[in-house]
């Protein structure tokens, strides 16, 4: 079988360091084709019938890099090691008690030891200075416990080549929200965490009207302090409305500016528009959500898992840079159908770090089929990333993937049954499913689905490098050429050259001296609002969410960026973050100036 060869040094490095199967330090796979075969066989073993035929289809999708499963699948499928094939998990609701907090920490570390990243909502923890009734002391607050988790993660990952990935969320009405927003102004603090504020519609209305905003926390069974103002909120970790004591009233607009200013200056926090996330959740009738995986593309209930893979769009462009380039939509739909089945099979062959995770994951059988190589594919089609034509193409291709995945999941019901939490008459009331074609809605109404959710767009960083450095996820091309900075186990720094996939293809076809067309554009030259417009075009056909970091140039000013999160909300997005190269976060990718 023909395969896509690893022609780039970075692709070879990523395969050898992350995905090549080894035992006791000795490589067991001589080339990537052997890796593809291992993965295809492992996934086909979940098939009840025609295993050889499915193995061949799976291997064809993998070998041409048309479909790139998530990193845990690439590294672990068919491996003798007992590791999870699920990229990330959301932890259970943290009890507001010291034993419960540290039980949650133990679960998180067991999950990360097995290879999964985690997300956790810290909103259930009392604010700093509040009475700790059982101990007769005062609480230290969510941020202090996040620091404990960060240290534990650092110790756990000290002997691993992988960096621990965690997401911490906090409600925009939690009394410690200001401390949370500013938590990463110290560059050495919380280095293993991404931070996101859970932003409600009520808060955005208060921002719009420059209204006061109450910070509050549940009373539980305790009496309200004399003279305290009490309000009612549906708090994290519970579907029920609770009495909460108001601790402080502040300006909503000032808090909103504080969020955006910290994000501009440090890269954190991001925002998650939580009411929109919950309102569009296909399982709105049985789940509450207050956290996501570390990159934000999969909102999950307590103990939920994300099962990810990306379609490499560069492999569906015919006649790239030619007179009549086009996107092969039938081939894209066909591969999306095969990829949906592959990801569903992961449930049958993966272990889970915790029993609770297995129970929750199997109840919904979520998958997250997304894309990578979008910017490169647009360049190969001769289309500028920031153009209206690019957004129309993106919307069309994501619609093609979404509808193919939904039809495949409905068809799988005949073979494998509905997912356990499936209630077809409730499903069709959901906001996202109502947006699907009437034909698909009626099929769901009459047959149900095998998977509760089907689409999500991940950053796809490592797997994009593996595919000879295609542009990652939905992002613009980061650099036409540059290098990646890596630390070796012995403390040395490696600089591996990077050449963008589409740029290299153009140079091979037209020569080094050919003028680079205007549609070759790097992320720093794409207006941030145009980046958000692209995300909005794709989100229309994504039932979960999109990992999106607004790429800012180093010379960006606060005045030019202070409205970006508000525009994200206005565009109907579920969340995003921003990054400026001069902000506090390290950058592993370095652009060369001349292309």
C-alpha cells in the first residue's frame, strides 16, 4: 500500500519521539507504515464482521494521512502498554472539603499518569477568607489549590517527555474571580494550567449595560451572616438552584476589561461562553457542563472523556496551485464516514484510568471529528485565508464532514444500538440538531444515534507536524518556514527546521525564485477579527466546540485588541483565547522572517 512518507525532519522527530512503538528503549517499528498497520489492526479488532476489509479501509485512511487520530490513539492503539486512548478528561465536581479536594487531586494525577490531560472546574471551592466550618479556620481559596495541583503535575511529569496539560475554569460570579484572572501574571505560576473564565449570558448583558455585578457563593446548609444579601444561582456541580450569599458587588464592565487585559498581557485567561455551550449541548436533557478539556474544544460533564481525530484537508485538494484546483468533497465525506467508525471503535479497545470515566464515556460515546491543514488547503486552492471565499469553503467542508458523521452514527445504530443516554425525542429538541437538514433530524427521531456528539476542532499540533507540517487545526499558517525549539532529556536544546507543507509544495513546483502569491499569509498578518469570522463559519457545523487561539502580532496594542472577546461572543462562538508572542507564555515555534 502506498503511504505518505515523512519528508520533513520535524515529522520524523515527532514520529520517533511520540508515536513509534518501542519497548525497553528499543524501537519495534522500523517505519511509519508499520505504525499505521498497528493502529489499523487494533481498531479493526473492534469490528464484529469483515475485520480484514475494515482494517484495509482504516489503514488506507491513515497511510495517506487523510485521517489523523488523536495522539493517544497513535501512540497507544495496539501497544502492550496499558494507557488510555482518550486524549483528555474532565474531572468530577470538587467537594468543598479538604478530603474531597485531595481525592480529586489523586484522580487527576492517576488520569495524567495514564496519558490523559484534564479539565477541572474549581468554582465549587470556597473563596479565600471564607469560614472553613469543619476546621474552624478560613479557606485558602481555589487558586491556592490550583497551585497544589500544578506542583503535583510538575512532579508527575518530571520524568516524561510530555508536558502535563490541565484546564482550570472558574465562574465569572465566584468571589475569587479577580484573583483567578490575575493568577498567571507571575510567569512562573501555574505553568501546567490553561485558565478559562465561565462567562454567562447574564454577565455579558451586565457588561453591555455597564451594570453592577454580584459575586456570590452557595450557603449550602449554613445560615446567612446577619445582614447579608442572599441571591439564588444554579451553581457548578448541581442542576438545582441554591441560595448564595453575595460577598461583593463590582462593575461588570471593569471585570470584563480585567479579563481581556490579562489575556492580552499574559495569554490567560481564555473565555468559555457557558450558557451557549450548555444550550447547544446535544445532551442538554441529562448533563450539566462547567469545564472542558485543556484546549477547550470538548465541553464535558463530570468524568467525561474526549476521543479526537482530524481530517487532513490538504489530502483532499485536487490540482493544487493549478488552473482548476478544487476540494474533493465526496472523498472528504467518505473518509469522514470511515473516521467516525474508527473513533467509535476506540471505545472497545481503550482502558480508562477511572471506573467513573468509563461509565460516563460509554453512556454517550462522544467523538470529536475535526480538521487540520485548513490554511494550507486554502493556499493550495489559491484562496486567501481572510477572504469571504475562504469562509464559504470552510463552511462547506465542515458541513460535509458533519453531515457524513451524523449519517454514519445513525447507520451504526443498526449494528451497535443507540448510545445508552439516547432519547431520540429529546435529542431532536436540541439547538444544534434542529439546525441539521430535516432528513437527518427525522432519521434521528426514528432511529436515534450511536454517538451523542460527533464534531470538534482540536489544535492538532503534534499530528499536524507528523503530516509533514501542515497548518494546524483551523489556524492560519503560523510560519512559512522557521524552526521548532525542543529540550532533550539531557537538557540540550534542539532546533529543528520547519517548512510549511503548502509553501514547500509551491516551491517544489515553481522554484525558489517564483514570486509567492498573496494568498500565502502567516497568522500574524491575518486580522484577529477575520480569524474569529473563520471560527464562526466553522462553528455552524460543529456540535461541540473549537480550540481557537487568536494569534496576535508582537506589536499589537491593547487598544486594538480590547474588543476581541466581545466580538467572539457577538459572533456566536463558544469560547477562545488569545496569544501575543511577547506575552508571558513560551513559544516553541519560531518564525523566520524571509519566505
